[in-house]
C-alpha cells in the first residue's frame, strides 16, 4: 500500500518543485550571481552567495529552515499555499503532521542557494533541492517568488492551483487527501483483481480470501487496516470459490473519502469496477 504516497508526492512536488524549473542551464546573470560549483563534489554545502535579510533568497532559506525544523505553519505562510492553512486550527493542522514530517526530512541540513534575480515584484532563486523523481538526489532548481505587501512569497503552485486553494481555503488539504485516497482505492481494487487472477492460476481456479492473498504475497498486509489507507477493504467469495467480489468504503466518510467502490465479475468472468458516492455505504 502506498500509505498516502500520492498525496505526499503531490504536496512535496509543490514544496520542492511545484513552480520550480530544473536549472540545468544557467543564464549569464545567474552565473555572475552564483559561484561555480564543482561537479566532482556532491556533498551538501551552504549558500554560495551573500543573502540579504528579507530578500527572496532569505525567504527561501527561512522557508526550508522552518520546514526542516517542523514549524510547518510558519513555513507554509511563506508560500502561496498559505490560504490552505490559515483557517486550520493547530489541532487540524496536526492531522497532517505525519505527512509534513515525511517531507521535512527530505530538506538538506545545509541548503545550497547559489543565485538570486529580482525583476520588479518577481524574483527567481536558484538552489539545490531534492528531485521530484528521486528525493535522495539534489538537483539545481529555480524557485519563483512574488512580492506581496512588501513580503516575498514562494510560488509553490501555479495560477490554476492557487485559485483553487484560495477558493477551497482550509478544505484544500482535506480535499487533496480525499482525492488521493479515492485514487488509491481504485488502484487497490485493481490490484486485488490481479491478485485473484494470480491466486486462481495456482489454486485450481479457486479464488482466495483476503488473508490468502496476503499470505501468498499478492497483497500488502496493511490492506487490512484503514489507518494508512483511509479505506476499508473487503473480499467475498461464492460458496464454490469460483467467483469473488471486492469492496472499498471510506473509513470516515467525507474526511478520508467520499466514493464507495466495488468490483464484481461480469458474465465473461472479467472484473468490473463501480464507484458511487452513497454516503460511505458498501455498494
């Protein structure tokens, strides 16, 4: 089970490279601002430019420092994700603590900032950050910033997402988590179908109960709990074990998911996926 990895990936991509562009080719201005780096050494190191207080580069520095030190509200306030946490109480924000902590450990202890360009109310800061595809590998990226009310904010998401965040406000992260859990539920039911096919091939055409599929190594053990998935899964067999159905319902309707899912075999024996918002009840 992905344990909210889709959700984490969405948030971490926003935080690390949502509006950032990999700076594989520096402009002449960036080259003058940032010091040349030795390709022979990949060891983390601190800033290679002088950082002025309250500058775009300083905003980037403080943001990742707050993130690494788990001051998540302070960190997000420095980005255009701010409307998503402004209305959250400390208790509500704590519900996402595990997710943010998983992201914070990716922040290098020494953040290498090697460029800053200011153009009116916009700015670009170049820094070495965890890659979107491989968080263990640092990549040179450009972070965009915008000055609002005399304060620089990091543009972690694009204009479309920013409008959505402003519209949804405190519900943004909850909705993102719901969408993630629902996508995971679809994937898990597809995985259950494939697991049943594999199981039947080695068991004389008989399908298996959930513990059988887990024991055979076709499904992860945490499919039995909703703690990390937000959904409850169930498998039912016919009396002769020649047919099966599978279901997924949100563990907390409206909070961990809204859609209920079910898989049944059609007349040809092929799995058919159904989904519907029916108040968290089994289809």
